[in-house]
C-alpha cells in the first residue's frame, strides 16, 4: 500500500471532464472547497484527519506509462490529451485545517486553488482520504470521551473494510485518542504503540487453562494480560490467573502491566466480581481490560453501572464507525478567476435543500475563543482579505436565522485562523507532525470544547457563522439567480 500509485484513484468522469477542459483550453484558476454538512453519529463536532496521506498523494501524482497505456485502451481519450497527462504534475495551492483539529459542518477542511483540470482530477482521492480518516478519528474521540481517562486500544483490523481501511483507520483512531493499536503494520508505518494479548485458541491449544496461562506468563512477564473467559470466568479463569500471578510474585518477578481481559458475558457484573477476587488475593493493581463489541454508548453505560474496567479494547464498532458508516464530505466549486483581471468571481450552488446551498468565494476560517477560559465560542467563515481586531467588539449572527445575533465584547476573545498553506505553486510547504504529536494536539483541541458539545445526546451546537461581507455576497448571488429563474 505504501508504494501504490494512486493517480488513477479517481472517478472516470473526472478524467472525461479533464479532457473536455483540455480541448477547450483556458488559463482559468478555480477554487474548490472540501467540507461536510453534518457531524457524524449525531455528535457536536468532528475531527479533521487524513491530511498526511493527501500530501503523499499530491506529491506522487503522476501518470505512469502503464497508466497511460490503460487509459489508451479505453478508447475514450485522444493522444494529445494522453501526451499532456504523461507529463502532468500538480501546480496549484492547497490550504487545509491541520489534522487533529476540532471542526464543524460547512467549514472548508481543504481549499484547492489551481487550474481547473488539476483541481478537478484530485477531487475523488481527497474526499475518500479525508472522509474516511476524519470519520474514524471522530468515532475514536467519542469512544475515548466515554472511557473518561481509561485507555482505549484499537483492534478492529480483522473487521475493517479491507487492508487500507484497517491501516489508515488505525492511524485515525490514534489521532482520536487511542493509546495503541493491535495493527502491527500501522505501528511500523506510523510509529505508534502496538498492543495485544492472546486469543481463546491459545488457551484451548493447551491441556488446561492454568498451563496456558503459566506458559504465556513465562514468555511475557512484563505484559501479562490473561484472557479469562474461555471456560468459566469466575470459577476457572480468574482463579487460574491469580494462581499464576502468585507464582510469579513468589519467584521474585516484578508484576507490571499485568491483569486479566474479559471478552464476553455481563461485563459490569463480571468485572466487579473479578475485582473483588483480585483485591482479596493482594493484586489491587492488576488491570481489568474488556472487549466484546464495545462502543461509546456501551462503555458509558458500563461505567455508569460501576464496572471495574480500566482498559478497553474496541474493534468493529470503531474501525467501521458502525452506527455512522460515512462522513459525507463534498467538494464544491466556490470561485473562478476572471480572465482579464485574475480576480476571483464567487460561485454558488443552489438547492431546494437549504443545507446544500454552498458558501461562495475565496474563504478562510477564524476560530473565536473565550479569552478567560480558552473555550471555543464560535467559528467565523469569511473572505481571505477580511481582518478582525480582538480589541474591538465583534458582532456575529446566524446565517440562516439572521436575527439571532451575539455581541462579543472587546478584549474578551481571541482569534485563530484555521486554514494553513500546505502546497504553494505545486510545492509542499507543510511538515506533518508525527501521529503521536497529532494525538496530543487533538486532545488539547477537545479540551477547548464545552462538555455540553461533547455529550452524545442532543449536544450543544457550536455556531459556524458567516462574516457580514461573505453573507452579503451570498445573499446577492441568491437574489440574482432567483430573479434570473423568473425570466
């Protein structure tokens, strides 16, 4: 996967449109925005992820001789166009919100400024990368939030929708806050912690459970988490684990990173009973980890029941984002350059569905923080040439229900621009942090949210407003188009 050429990872119509643009040449530069319309899982936020793979994709975006030969075999593309593709490279600008950032609907996660053929080609790959990894990072952050400080390990590889989803899903899960992954390839590629115990088959391959535990403990004395539910959790599994722990202690082996794992049954009841047995035996610091089709809702429920679980392994429901399997990101034209002046002319997409009407123009995003608490107050989408002064009052308003206005008093807020340059004139100008650095950054980002925004049911909505200047341009375009349709 690390060496796969992704140039043809595109929808066929992107290439047919490219040929159309090639046959009708122009020097038109356009702006496309990649954004999403609704938060996953009915939540109050999402986590941006996938930018590092987007960077690799753009850097390696070239048509190989094999690619050209395949396209020629389709009998759709002319030779002059294929000649153009053979020397193709991306020459435009890309701005993006850094990975691990908390984001909200309608904000451009990525902005592409490029010749229209180039901007059109990269649409599909950008969306599949950003959509998938942002979805899994968001799901992971919700699971981590439910665990309230307990460690979450991602181990969904065998249930992922293929190797690529398993590997990059593991990366996204780490960004969202997981402490490790079972995926060894992800560990190698991204330098993240890998963790794991053993399967029921290990226990079943020995004459008895005790022998299986003792053999495993001898092999891995410093990472001895024993799976105790193969036969009878409380009558066999936990007592045999305690027997092995006692033998290790008597042999002078320092017990660390040790404990038990539960993978079935009533996890709340079993964990509490297991805790009693472990504590009575003098193993108060033994870990109790749990798996078994967990998600944020079940973890939250188990914790409310007093489950004595301190480490959680989450697989299928995380790596597939089972309750919300698609992020829904889109890529829409926002502006085209004037052939005479080079200035950008705002463009808008209309729809009967208000949610699908796009925001026009060359835009950026400012995040507004409450100065005293550094909590996120609102986001403001505006035009790139707009400037705001925190020493002055700011008035923001809901772009749909415009009578809803808020005055933010001078000196009480701070501003941060979210979009940063990634490519300029085709050259990468951005250094991606490591996955673990992005994970730490994401944790700080989540701390800027109020608890009401992080709750799973009816979360508080973070307002994403438009500047007055951008709102006026959008309103004028809507009025112009609606008037035109009446003629």
